[in-house]
């Protein structure tokens, strides 16, 4: 990479509307943990960072931070283990499967309560 400054991984910002639903989906169901939470005041919108492994996402209730309906792809080393883990936890509106895609990936595609797509994937060549 040119220049004297290296860059780190991108951190997507996803729009959220309801703190309880965001916590249930990202923390309980998907197994992320909270890195930090921020509010400008007691009754102000929540801005929260969550992390699972090396993947960090920011969830924002602030209107101008992101648009609902975004999508992120998160690479995992064992798609079947992830699928088993979230299936065991369960979600009232989701029953995802594993899809083998023609472009060489195995994917678990989810839609969060706010219309954002979260796609976990593993390369078919790594899966064997």
C-alpha cells in the first residue's frame, strides 16, 4: 500500500431503532459483545459498538449515521458451527439455513430487526 500510513479493517455502521431489539439480535442471538455505548444525554439515541472475534460493527439510533437496509458480509472459519450456535439460541422470526452459492461461498443470511442484511460466509474451498 502506498504512503506511510496503514489502514485497519472497516467498521460498518448499521442503523438501529430499538435498543432492546438490537441487544437481543446482536448480543443474545449472534453472540457479539459490547465494546462501548454512547449517548449525548439520558434520553438521547444510542450509539453502540459490538464485536465478535475480529468483526466490529457500530449500531446507531442516530438518524444521519446510516440508512436502514444496509448489508455486511462477515467471514467465518466454520459456517456450520456458527449456524449450529445461532440455531440453538433461536430467534422468533428467523430460521436461517446454510446456502452453497455458485460463486464459491457457503452463507448464512440474516436480516436484523431494522432491515439490515448480515451475511456470514465461508469459502467453499476452505470448507472442503
